[in-house]
C-alpha cells in the first residue's frame, strides 16, 4: 500500500528515477522518468523498443525513487515488481495525461513515438520515505 506521503509525491509533477536490472548482465541501470499511479500501483510509461522494457520482461524487479521538485532531500524510494504491462490506446492516453502534468497542459508529441507505448504497472513491495 502506498502511503499518503508517496501519493503526494507521485501525484505532483515530481520526477522519478526508474531502476531496472539489465537483462544481459544483471547490472542496475537508471533513467529519469515521469511517474503516475493507479490506486496502490505505480505507473511508468515507456515504449516496447526501450531497454528498460526488455529489462523488466526478463526480471520484473525494479526501484522507483521520486523526489520533490526543488527539494531533492524530500523523496520516496519504492521497491517493487512489474506485475502487468498495458498497451494500446490506454497507454497512449496515459502518456498524454503524464505529459499534461509535467509539461504545463500539453499532450505528448506523437512524432516522438518510435514504437508502441506501454504502461509498466508496478506493485510496491517495500518503501522508504524521507
């Protein structure tokens, strides 16, 4: 279950560091991402040709660290597992919603999409809030 403090961070336009385990050698790799939530699941939106997608297909364990804009020492680390991937129009609509949150109401640029958008639905296993 996500705490109220985590929900507040995720619901704002606060960036997240998304860490997965590389499929070829197991080393952690991290990308800065937009993040959302659906009840008690975190949602990361990516494309199916991205390395992070291949990584979670091979090993669903991941870490999402979200920090408060302008206050990087106010953060939450959520360790979890990708339990579902959601594609199609739902994923396309989701990236527009995230874009509106992070980019002052603007939809995501459709020309930036190189393959298929997909939502990674993450079930939290443990968390730490500071």
